[in-house]
């Protein structure tokens, strides 16, 4: 398994000659995300012009958020396929961005399950706080709110540590595997990735530092940093899924291989038979 530093170093080298292309795709993704979000909430405002909360409104909001997440993640699969072609073949095409829609039923099922679980968890947390705000004012129970928030943060961090690496591994696998079924792909990815959760945590910390650098440049630097993180993510998981491609001496985390001795081996002369 390669280290996060090696993955980022390899990602930077893999993007040479394609930085302008990937920066353009990232900018296009920003614009498409903004337009898509505006369209979604425009139709939502047409359906529910009143701001008063209601059950149909809550259901529609829940459904629209899941649909939005499915489409965004399907395009994320395409972005990883776009970068994977650069890594492996040193060429790519705009059509790769739509690879996520190729096996739509399988990919949408996996993404739906993931987004449904995340939405359900966030809804449960929101309901807990809404219940407490109603019956226990925060001014009189600040200590209880602090303890509850700490407990929720710890639980969420544990869940993220256990499941998020597998989730990202699934996104990477969906960009290259169009034949394996949904449940088999989930089981296969979990078995392969779960033993490297700590490695992915280190990788994520490094990625967050790079994102901080991009934010300090007023977001302009993210046009180059996001493709770097994406390419490094592909390399990180490709080293897990295809370790034989990375088991070479130039990788510091690869098993050491003993070189054959250069000194001639002296042979003991055989004694003549009596």
C-alpha cells in the first residue's frame, strides 16, 4: 500500500500535460452544479410557494435532495473515469464524464442507498435537536447540549471512519467496473478497503490541507487542487484494488525485495572418487 504523500506526488506527475483540461472540467462542474441547484429549487418553489412547513413539503424536499445527490454522484463517477483514463492511457475524452449513467440502475441503486442512509442520519439528528429545543431551552441546559453535541460528533466520526473510505472506493470502482452487481460490488469494496481506513484518514487530512490552500487563494487555486485530489484519490484506491501494479521498489511502502548478490559464488571442488 502506498502512502498518502506518494499518492499525491504520483497524482501531480500524472496531471502533467492535462492541467488545463482538468481545470476547465472543474470550472465547468462548478457552473453545472450551480445551474442544476438553481433549477431544482426553482421547481421546488413553484410546487410549494408557501414557506409554512407541511408534510408534503418535507417529503418533496427529501425526494429532491436524494435525486440531486444521485445525479451529482453519477457525474462524480464520470469525473473519476475521466481522470483514470489520463492515469492509465494518457488520453481521455469529454464523453467519459457520462460513464456513471452507463450502468444507471446499478450505480443509482448504490448511490441511493448511500444518500438515503446519510439523509436518514441527518434527519434523526435534526429531530433530536428540534425535540430538545421545544422542551428544553438551550439557555437553561447549555451543559446538556454540549454533552449531546460531543456524543453525536464522536458517533458521526466513528461512522465516517468506518464507512466513508468504502464509499469513496465504490465511487472509484463504479468508474471502471460496469459488470459487477450492486451488492457484490459493495461487499467486494468493503473487504478490500476497510483494512486501510487509517491510511485513508491520513490521506483525507492531507487533502484538507490542500483545500485550505485553495480557499486562501479565493477559490481560484481549487481549479488545480480539486483535480489533484481526484487523481490522487484514484491512485490511492487503485493501489488497493490492483496492488501488483504498485509493488515496485520505487514505492517506499512496497515490500523490500532482496537483490541477487553480485559476488561470484565459490564452488567447493569435488574430490575424486576412490
